[in-house]
C-alpha cells in the first residue's frame, strides 16, 4: 500500500507539473497506465554554429537507456514516479540527452569512431586499448569485404564469408566494460562540447520508435564512408539495386533467381520472358565489370545447364558513358572488352536519362527493358557529410590536412571515402578505394598510439606533441576479375605511369591469392577457400530465393 501511495503521489505531481506549463513547444508522449509524460522539444536546444544536423526528436524508448554503457540522466529516468518538472523552465535551456558523459581525470581517454568500413575497422584493429577506451557507432555491426561482394550475388561465396563482425576485429568492444559498439547513426556533432549526437537504427519491426542519445569524446574519428552517386536521375533509388552492402547482394540474388524461375512459367510471353531475363549493369568500373563477369560465368556454367528452357533468353548488358575500366592500362581494357563480349556480355555506350520500373530511358531516346538493374557509377559524399559545418575538400568530402586532421576544430579526424585533402595542402583528393582507406586507418592508429603514450589522448591535450611525418599514399595497383577464370592485374602506381600489367589465368590466380590474404580473419579465409572449392566441384546453388 505504501508503494502504491508513492506511485499515486508521483503521478499527481507529474500531471500537475504538466498542467502548469505554458509553452506550446513541448512534446507529450504516452506513458504507462494511459497517462502522458513530458519531454522537452529540440526547439529548446541552445543554438551554436558547430551543432550540425539535429533532426526533431521522436518518442524515446526509456527502458533501452539501461543497456550497457548508456546512462539516462535524472530527467529521463523513472518519469512517472520520480521526476518533478520545474515550474519555470527556460525556453533556451540546454537539451539533455542520455548517453556517455565526458571522461573524468584518471579515466582513459575515449576515442569515438563513426563507421565500420575499411578505414574505421583498420583503425579499430590497431588501437591500443590499454591507452584508450573505444566507442564505435555505426548502422551496421560488421565490416564488408567489398572486393568479393559481387561473388555473393551469384552464389560463388556465402554472405557470411564477406562480413566480419566489428567486435572480432576489436575485441575490446565486447570485453572492455568502458568500450562499446552502438548500432546507431550519427545525426550531428558539437565540436565545442566534444559530443556526437546519435539516433538508434529501427528495423521496422521494433516495438519502439528510434531514440536519440549523445556520446562525449576526447578524440573523434569520422569514417562514415560515402553513398552511391545517382546524379539526380529520376527513378534510380526506387528501381535500381546498389552493390555496397551485404543486404544489397542478398536482394540482387533474390531478384535474379526469382526472375529466372518466374520466366519458366506457362503463359509468359516471349517479350516478357526476354525482359525478365535481361540483367543491366550501369557503370563500367571495377565493381560493374566484376559483377558482370561473375554473372556471365554463372549463366554459362550453371543457368544454361539447369534451366535449358531459358538459356537462350538470359542476357547481360553493361551501359557505360565512356570506356570500361578507365583507370586500367589500355591493353587490359581491350582484353576485358574482348573477354566479356566473348562471354555474352553486351557493352553499350550511353547515358541514362530516366529509370522506370521495367525500362531505362537513355539520353538518345532509346528504351532498354530490364528485369534486374544494378547501379554502379561510383560514390559521393553522404547527406550527413554534406550537412556538417566542417571545411570541405574538392568534391564535397570532409577536408583534412596531411595528418588527416580536420584543421578548423580540435580533436577531430576524418579518413576513408568521406575525407579528402584540402586544396591548401597541395595534394589531390585520393580515390575511393579500399586500399586508400585501409592505409589511412593504419597511419592514423599509429599516430593515436604515439600521442596516447605521450599523454595526449585527452581532449585538447595534444597541441604541443610532435606528430611526425605526414600521411603519404603509394598506390599498389588495381585488380579486377572478368569471369571464367580470367582477371586483370595492373601494378602501375598511377594511370600515366609505366608498370607491370597482366591479364588471363595467371592474373586470376594472383587476384584470388591477394584477396584471400587480405580477408581480415582466419575464420573468413577458411570460409572463402571452402566456398571457392565447393563452387569449383559442385557449381553454384541456384535453387534458393531467400
């Protein structure tokens, strides 16, 4: 009974406090027992020039704040039994978020890493967790080994073979009580307060709406990657598939097999069957060519053997505005063109004007019907990167100096596809390649470990520490598979330099050996080797849709 009286008293206080408020800018959210509780609006947040891209706050999942590492402020804990709102809350009172507060004297400095791509994971892998606590925030909990992603679309590799859990790359995220991984997206940052603001990821089936929290940092590493370039072409996002994530490859595989089996049903017209089995790839870069090569190999070795009724209908077309593999040696480009054409891949010159659900309209007015459309035309800065109030390099990336620091703010670094050298450095913006991101991650983690040992890990404490030599990138070469045990290896350091260029079966062996050694863990190396051997002996599994 005493507990019940306490609960009723708390409810009366909450209701009376709500009734006394005069501001119309606050948010009311449904509480338990049908009562409403009170949350401050983001409009009450104090404005400052370094607070970037804060979206309006939705309903909050209070119980989720009790997860490991998240501390709810008293404002949010026990809203019905304990909280008493002040009668005269200022309109400009600072918004309070649950989350990780700034580190205290005597605690290890906290490094916050945004992203789980090549740059972020190479950085996390080498971070000295005896010196730092690590917090990784990203909308996915794994790294994708992108060079082999195209192979998963046709069943050459299983999806788990190209996904590496981030807590295996940096075990402290799972074992250290002060290191955490948060499945969330960063929606803003305040570089003056050394805080990042995040929103949890919703899968659509969760019982609660996404909620927001903050994480204070001593050092911030932005490695959020990039987004596929669509050039503002109408219909691309609605109808095309991209190939940058594991779920993209899963959707491509499901669509491909679905169309393949649907085309065998009676009553399908010949024109519709041709459309369903026409696979179109937009973009003739390494990703587009590798996917086309894998797809043509799948058609020649598996589809024509197991689906004899449709083997003469299934086609692959690559549409490119210029030349395919433009960064490769001229001889390698010619070899790739001849080989892909021999394998049944049609190469077209053209520019896409508009995309519809069953056809593509080119700039010359011609229509290209399709059943599967894969978009691979390069990457550009994400909307989050564009929204940040930070200096930008040519192309819209976050601008960095020769040590990968964002020069206008303290303790903020950027690397990978989201970062580029500022014009005043005199260096060109590096291409969005995995080896560039990996080398930047390796350089930056060595820099962090160095300044951490000299007590420079805390916020605003590394100003007088010598950083050593700047980052220097040396290109190791490019490789691309074109299907049917053939690949290209271009070991030139730049497009105009001289160097070794190989094509054919030997290049294919080099391509596979190089990527097998670059796979992050021995576990995934074993998976990849077994998948390759199984595919060689038994062919690909083309019976599953899900």
